[in-house]
C-alpha cells in the first residue's frame, strides 16, 4: 500500500503551479497611465503634423494649412534644401559646436563639481559660491559681447557660441551631489595604495559616475544643438551659421529662403516645416543612447548629498 501522504506529495509536486491572481490596479495608477498617455499624445501630434506638412505640396499648404496626412505628397522642400550647400555647411557647424562644446562642458563641469564635493579648505567653498552666483544673476549682454569680441577676439568663430554656455550651475550642483554619494571606503583604499588625486578622479570616480555624466552630456548636447542666439550675435559669415540660425532666419523672413544656395523658387511654407524636421531629427536620436542612464543619474544626483 502507498501511504496517503506520499500520494498527496506526488500529486502536489506533479501538479502545475497555480497562476497567481492578477493584482487589481489602483485607481491612481490607472489615472496616471491615462494621464501619461494623453500627455504623450499631445506631444506627438504636433510633431507628426509638422512631418506631414513637410511632405505636403506648397499649394495645398497655402490653401488648407496643416493636416494629419499629406494630401498631396511632395518632397520638393527636402530636394530644395539639400540641393544647395548652405544646409550642409550649417550641419557641419552644428555638429562641431555640439560635439566640441559638450566635451568641454562635461570636462569643466566634472572638474569643478569634484573640487566642490571634496570639501577642501579655502578652495571648495569659494568655488561653490563662484558657481552659485550665475544662478542668481549674470553680468548682462554688453559685458559678454565685449568679452567675446574684443578681449577673447572670437568673433566669427564657433567658439564664441561654445564658451558662453560651457558651465551650467544647476548641472554642476547635480554632479556635486552625485560625487558626494561616492563611497568613501573606495577612495580611502585608493589613497592607501598610493593613488594620486588625479588618478582617483579619472580611474575611479569618473567610471562610477557614468549615469550622471550621460545625463549632463545629454543636457549640454541639447543646449548646444538648439543654440542660435549667440550665433546671431557673434557670427556674421553665412558659411558659419549653425543649423538653428538658418532655421530662425527662414522662419522670420521669407526672403531668406533664397539664401540657401539654390536657384529655383523655394516652397517657403513647406521648407519651414522640413527644416524643423531636419533640425530636430539628429538630437532626437541621441535620447535612446542615454535613456538607461537618464532616470538613474537624475535621481541619484538630486536626492543624495
């Protein structure tokens, strides 16, 4: 005879596991999902209408305006934009400003933030005050113009767009909070082994700070890519205009549509939308690469310190 407990054990072990009952969603969670989906739709719809408008013929845009679907499909705006050399030159300028500016800004921000986070006597506190003052007020447009054009002599140089935006005080203190959360045991062990401060910073601190560095790099890249005001102030040669300044000139003045280096009559309304798509596209593709670091870097840098 087989004992009843053994039969029950075999039955229990051989039976498939029961599915857990689905937990009911709380009303607040459902409302949050609906709210986020609605907000995402509100953000996507205008962008989609811009794309559809850039693919709609100029005559249809002049008569009917925007629509969700291109009723008369046309690539005339993109052909006109890329037929000349001005847009390619502007792409070169924007890529240089964004790449070099982001590299300089991340390096300067990380260095200043690490010195402030170290709490060194006679250095950290004055440097923190020096970084905090621009968050309250700035010297103004005229002193900056004199500094860039007369003292540094950077007129008609791409660095005249880069240098005024190198340090963002808010991002400095975000990175300071992240650095202060670095385990001191690791740093003390490195010092005992004879590592210098520079070696600790480059080989230990920076590799541990990839999330926050990715976040501030993304913020700086978006800032440099979208910058046009400083280019308007300091750059007068059209061959050095960044992409955003070309778009700004195209939006503010219809006559500037002929300044793209093409001979044919330009479809101005369609070109405005096409230029918007062209300027947004590259920087929009940068978000997926920093997405996994984005939330982690912001939360750690903002909540610990």
